[in-house]
C-alpha cells in the first residue's frame, strides 16, 4: 500500500510541478517570485497527499 501510494504521490507532484512551470511561463512570473510559487504549491499538494494517505490508512 505504501509503495503504491508513494508512486502515486510522486506522479502527482511531478505533474503539478509541470503545470506550475507552464503557469509561470504563461503568466510571465518573474524568476524571483517563481521560487515562492513553487514552494507554496508543493507544500499545499504535499499536505493534501499526506491527509489523503492518513484518511485511506484509517478507513
């Protein structure tokens, strides 16, 4: 179960980072602000993945 969810989480984070890169290019976000955007999005997605894992684990 852990390995399946780990692979799923890796795929989700990779996909979200690709979409974030596209967003930064499309909206012409400056390089200085891109780091903050990536950090914020990655933290929020990680929180969602952890909470979904905990929910699956305890149901």
